[in-house]
């Protein structure tokens, strides 16, 4: 009996002595995809290197086993497997095979994250802050003052969302000019602009846009959704041109504004028409919202397949357990394909609707990613709508694209193949 007990102990010890890796699968078997990203981020904060297994079981994570890391997975409700060293080696050998479209990317340092957001309460929510909060990834809120004061270099990653960088307050004037939140927003923006030495809010927003441009140029990572992508590029194209009607800045628009736009300054868009009608919610022809006829039940966009070994960057940004992603609306729902620069990389599009949803590009030493729409789990998100409860959508494919971008800056830089 004693000998039998000793044999059992030896078997038990041998089993767990070989259990040296923790695998977080990201395919359909994962119970909480969104919190899994938070586990990967938290693991990096513990100075443990994470392997992102591109295209392996939905973009799984692999790292050396430690009891606190396993406990954290259990606490957060994230599915995982404890595997032996030999199993981990076999997985990495499978991934390294030239015959499969997979690769291993090392994540080494948790990026410092900033979200560009006003300090006063807005009557809508930001999908990225919802995702960060749910995934338990820490972030700082910055706005115009912090950016003008030069604090962006303190961060690796910056997010822009429901913002208007043209100084037209989202063109909410026609519908909400007499509403308290709109009036407060105008008042606060004007006060901050004057405090920082600008005579107009549009001038302050342009300065902010240029600071963000410099942040990307120097190696920063920019992610933008909803109204931010097109209004940001418009602000750069319209430098020193008055494109704001009198109700926004106190004086008339430049009658030749359209002809003076310089598209070479834009990150993503070109040859667009600005919308100067103050009664129209739209800011330009970049957005497709007003002209689309999509059936909400059939509204999907498709992620492109990239070579994991040759194109690791777009592959990282498209990791998912689904390739067909539910569409969703926003102030800027999707982008007009004809007005996207030819050097821009399209990551996701709806051919049926003739629109582009998800794009990426480089600028200087950094990169930017633009994602159309407001909230991936709220098809029509209106002003005053309650925030999405992500506990009801823990495996949202649309939200996964946001969190791919969060981890992207943590990747060890690999020399691009030519």
C-alpha cells in the first residue's frame, strides 16, 4: 500500500512538473475572449513574456506557467489549459511550419494607454473605454490641455472616438443647440481654447491634431473610431482654412475652403468633399452613412486574410474567432472606398455594401488604425442610449478588433521580410 501511494505521488509530481505552460485558447471554446486580452496585458505587467500565436485557435496566448497567472484566469472567468513543455514545443513547431499560415509573435511590454476624452460627462459612451474597463486594462484620460502641454510622449497608444477635430462640435448644433450638455460642451471648449491662447476652438483642435500627428511620427500608435477618423484627417487637410460656419466660430466659412484643402497632410483619406451645411449631421463625403441601404440583419463586414509570417502586423490586427463581423452604425459608420489613399491597407470591408470598415497605415515611425462605427454590439447607438453591458457580449468579435490594437504595441519588432 505504501509503495502504491509513493507511485501515485511520483506520477502526480511528474505530471505537474511537466505542466510548464499556460495556453489561453481564443477559438470558439473560449468563454470570455475580451477578458483574455486583459489576462495577456496583466501577464506582461508581471514581467512575463507572452507569445501571441497568430492564427492558431483564433489567435491564442501562450506563456510560462505560474500559479498566480492561473489564479487570475480563474478569477476573471477566462478559459485556459495547462500544458507540458513538450506540448508547447509541438505547438510552436506546428506554427513555424512554412506550410501553415501561422506565426508566433512575442509580446514583451504592456503598452501605456491613453484615451482622448473630455472631462465633462457626454450623453454617449465610448466602446474602447468600455472594452478597456471590462478587460481590466488600465488607461489614462487625456484631453486638449494635456496634449497641448506635450504629455503624449508619456504614452505608447492613444485612442480617439466620438470627437470632432474640425471645431464644429460634431455638428450637433441643429438638433441640440438648446440642450444643456451641448451648451456646456461649447462653453468648456471655448474656455480651454482661450486659456491655451487660441481665439477659436477650431484652432485649438488643429493644434491638437498636429500634436497627435507628431506623436505618431515619433513612433506612437493611434487608434480611432466613429467620428474621430474622418474629422481628424479633415482638420489636417484644412490647416489655416476656415471650414466652420458662423454658429460654430462666430464668423463665416471661407467660400473657397474646398479648393484649398491639402489632402497630402491626411493619414488615410483623399479627394473628399467637406459638408459645410450646418444643419447636416455629416462632415464630409468620407462617411457612407447617409447613402447606405444595408439591412441590419444582413449587415456584415469581412476581415481579410494576411500571411502571418510575411505580414504579421495586419495579421495581429485581424485576429478573431470569426471572419464575418456584424456591422454597426455610428456618426461615421464606414469609409467611402473611393476616398481612401492607395497606400492604405484595408483590413475589413463589406463588398455587398461597397464600403470599407477597418483600415491601417504607417506614418513616420508609428502607425494608425481607423475603425468605422460607434459600438460593435449596439447597431444604432443614439444619444442618451445606455452603455453596452459587455458581460452580455464577452466574446464579441467586433470588440476583439479593438483589443487587438491594444496589444499590438507590445509586440517585439520583427524585421519585415522583403
